[in-house]
């Protein structure tokens, strides 16, 4: 069969290998990320790598501090430490979750554990200089509060309340973010923090945060945010599905099956967001003579027992459910998590969603489907922004670049 | 920082590692799959593996025949061969694409290259024993025709025209497949071929085939089949997105935005399939007194220039486009490939699709979106079924199991 050897095209789909050597220090680090302690000899046995190779890679990882000696007191004697494990305190991450009306920032360790956090009422409309300026100042304070320095910073993760081109971190025609269109968020923060900066829309980072925090066993998850607008983050096979332009999950401008001639700010009519968002419900309340300017007001009315507010939220849930029924047929998730301020108005929204999804989807796709409310502690965005940075910066390829080769 | 070392939870999403050692023979084989020739020394240098480890793994792969000596004449002397490469002729794959009215079977090499093929008119309604019986008989003949034996068989891939639970290979309530519900396709074929059997619905394997054959550079692709029914296969980040129950891509029963009270065989009304499938258009033609029993008849009328048939196909394209506009907002693909018999009726279907998608989707998602017709050579299903088996059976984990450890 020699004539057939060697001229074969690659048979698998060309999954990006991300430039990492499958046998480099970064790859060895991935093994150690499970937190178990290992000796050099165990690593050599486990991998088949030459002892000299293991020693070299372990030394590089030790110098980077990404792994540390795991033996009690081993570092006090003259003998080199013999067992190693992932050091989650090796670096810190600065995470910022920018919402329509407020900003959160936090410093986390390398497992997304929050070390210090802050929150400020700033409207995103105030513009990038004002909002990111606060992230700059608060970020430095939080790093100090955590007892660390800028040298420890692995990277900065930012969530923004509008479409973001993930590869460049620039907002793209963000409807509620005047002054942000095309703004170089990465450049602005990189100049100040001298570290990797990653930005994505708030819904994607909330999806990452929910998946990481509560649904790690669910391979396919949809996170829906219903607030001033409506958006969705998709997890496919445990990974964020961003789509070709990073525009995946744009649920708000899908046309409602029930038909509607309500004009939408996107220029079309009958979009989901035009009838079922917090802003749309507030407008409907105003038409009934009830004072409501924002989704927060809608939630307040619902909590005070306003029948009109509750009915409108229930109907918004049904409309959302009609669109989600199509999304369920297409994407077949195992979990749908409903978050955003409107989800905090009790169970009316989610009851409407369930009603429509279970009525309209095929039995196979809904037999094990769970539709749940997001936990209300509101940290999904922060945790997701941190996880986005950690997953990227601790990948094999990035660790290969990070580690200093031993002299 | 010793107190923080070693108790870290895993920070990344738990992507299934599939049981493979990242340093085993299977992992080494993945490097060689690019087709380049390498010596043992080059492999040791490239990987950092101990020379003894490389020799052991290369010997195992040589014994399995998955790699072969690449030096001209090196195998004739007494000296062991020094350079190795992927041997695409090492094994063969039997692929079967079962349609509503006919079955295709082919034998391929390990790059999906077709070595022998056959086609037979058998209705899937004839039942699993009849249809799979033909696959059994024809498969043996094709293997012989390719000059190979059952011992060479890596696995069998099967596409079926209905929902399939991928993990078990069993059809689940398949609407046009009486007698197939829950039938053990894997068991039936495994008993006859004694090899891995994988089954999936025809649309998923066509998506795999299109992606593999013509769109390997497109990370996110939607393949739409419009024939008797309507279905969709999703490629996310170069991989098939099957969803939680393997039910992803069930486009046919999404509710039309324009509203429709046409009853669907699923029990709901206004499903896409009830108005825009080949069967639905045939019914609409009959209502106008035009004889049409199947999507094939619809295509025949369109090709003969029937204005009514062309108008109905164009409208079907618009209806499909309205549903795809929502799918584009959700999934943000870079390519939509339209296939199935109705796509062969000229450009009317795809013109309607484009019209609706570009009218209804947001600019960001459509600025680089390509909507194209599937190539008509009709081999997507066969190639996809083969690729499904190859991607699975030549993965690092499966190769680890496949290779015989050297004595």
C-alpha cells in the first residue's frame, strides 16, 4: 500500500489548534489544571514525555508561578520541591460588566473566585471615556484591595450592553450606547493596564457565567436576558457560539409569529424586542396611564401587585416563548436560563415562556428541557467576563507564550 | 502562596476529552494525519516525547497499518523504515445514505474518497429489514469491488431520513418511516459487519458532507434540505451541533411569521413544512388541478416552465427565508447551503430565500453572509456519513483503543 501513503489530505474538519504545540509547557499545564498534585516522575509516566522535557517544562511553569510546589515546607529546605499543582493565585483577572445604567467591576483569581468587587451607577450613555475611566480607577483600587499589583494582572475582561466584534473588542452600531460605535475598548484599557483585554456583549458573558457557575454539566445552554432590550447567549458543546460576526444570539429582532405592526428601533416592525422588552412594557403601561419609564419601573409595578403590569409581563413571556420555541427547534438546548431585570419580577415571565415553548416545540426537543430563572445574585456577568479571560489566557497556546524559558 | 496551591477547581468548561491520553499513540497519530512524512527523531523533537516512547507508539501505529513507511523501497531491505505518514488506504468505510425513495451506498478510504458506489430505488417505507438488507448485500459487493475485505472495515456510517438519537442510532418517531421507530440500526448492521456503526439523520450528514467537501474554511454553516420535508444541519465552530437530544436543526416545524392555519402532520398549524415543503407545494398544485404527487413532480413542473409551480416555489423560498432570518439572527452563520430536491428546480427557491433573509435580518449578520445552492452531484450524504465515521474512529481516543500494543 505504499503508493497511497503520505499524499493524504487532512480528513478532519480543520479545528483551529490555536498555535499551541500539543506537547509544550502549555499542554502540560492543562493536565495540572485539574488541581491534583503530581511529581515530575508522575508527569513523565502520565505523558510519556522525556524526563528532561518534563523538568524543563515544569521549571518554566514554576518560574511563571502558574504552578507551585505542593509539598508542605518543601520550599524551606535546599531540596527542590517534588510535587506541583495549579496555583490559582498566580495571577489575577480584572472583570467589568457594563450595563445600561450601572457598572460592576471585580478582581478574581484564576478560578473566577471574586477577591474584591465594586459597583457604580453610571449610564452607558455617558460614553466610553467616562465609563471606562471608572473601570480604570476602580480596577486599580480593587487590585490594591486584593493586596495585589498590576504585575499580577493576567488580563481584563469586559462585557458591554450591545453588539461587539469580539476579535477587535469594538462595539458595532450599539443602539443604546451613543459615542461607543467603533470605540477601541481594548486599546483604551490595554494602554492603562498593559495586559490582554477581551470584550464581548453582556449576554455572552452572562451565558458564560451561568454555564460556569451552575450548569457545567449542560453541553447546550441558552441564556436569555430580558431587560431594556432582549438578547441571548448560546453555549454549544460547552463553548460559547459567537457566530461568524460575533452576532449570534440576536433574539430581539426576530419577527413574532403572532404578527405585530409595532415599529422597532431597528427599522423593521413586529420584532420581539418591540413588544416584549422592559422598554416596550413600560411604553404599554404608559399608554394605560401608568407611570413607567424603564424596565426597573415595570418590575416595581409588578412587585407592588399591579394586575396590568403582571398581565403585560405574562404576555411578554408568551411572546418570548413563541420565539424561543423556534430557537429550541433549531438549537435543541438542554437548559434555557432566563435572566435580566424582568426575570426578577416574579414567575410571570417564565410562566409565559414555558406555556409557549411547551405548546409549540416538538416533544423530542422538550422532553428533558429545563427552563429556569437565572440566580438573582447578579454576578453572572462579572464571573463570565473573568472566565472569558481565563479560558483564553490559560489555553495551551497562550501559556506557551507566557512562560519564560528557563536559562 | 502555598496555601492556595492544589485545591483549585477546574477553571475551564468541562470539554469532554473523550478518554484519550493527550500523549498516547492516538495523539501522535493526529500529528501524522496532516500527511507529512516524519522520522522517529523528528517526531521526538517535535513533541518532546522520549525516543523510546516515540518508537513504541510508532510501532503500534505501524502494526495497525494506520501509518505506513513513506520511504521508497525502504520496506524491501532488512532495515526498518525511517519515515512515516498517514496511510489513507489502511482501512475502508462503508457509508449509506438512506433517502425517502432511494438508497446510496459507497466504500471510501480514510479521507472520504469514494472507491466504489451503488444506488437503488427502495422506499424507506419498505421498512428497516428491506432497506438495511440492501445495504448489507450492496455493502459486501462494494467492498469486494474495491478489492478489500470485511477485515479492512473501520466502520459503517448511515444517514436516515428522520430524527435519530445519535447515541443509540435509533430513529425516534420518524414520520415518513413506518416500522423504523426505535429500530436498532446499529445492532442490525454491527451483527453483519462487526464494526463501529454510527447513524444520524440525513440532514446532519449532508451538512457534514457539504462542510467537508466545499466549505472547510467556514466555521459556522447551515445546511438546509428542502424536499418532501424540510430540515437543517448546523455546523458550529467546524463541528456538527446535534443538540441535547440530537434534535437540533428541526426547522420544519417552526411557526411561520406570516401566520398560517394550514394543519401540519405534527399536530400544530402553520409550520414551515406544512406550506413550503415539496409535499406541501405538490398539494397546492393539486388544488389548482395540476397533477403532482411528490416533490419530484414539483421539480418536473418547474423545469417544464409551469408558472404556477415557479410561483409556489418562489413563495416557498420566501417562507423558508422568513424562518431562516430568525435562524440567522440566532446562529449567525457565514454560509447557508440550500439543498434537497426542490433546490434543483432552478434559482426560484433560493431567490425567495435571499429576498426574505436580507429583508428581515440585521445588517451585521448578513453583511458577509453567503446563501448558495448545494452542488448537485448528490454525494454530500455519502461523504458526510463517511466523514462522521472517520472523525469518530480516527480520534485520539479511538485510535488508542484500535492500536495493538507491540509485544
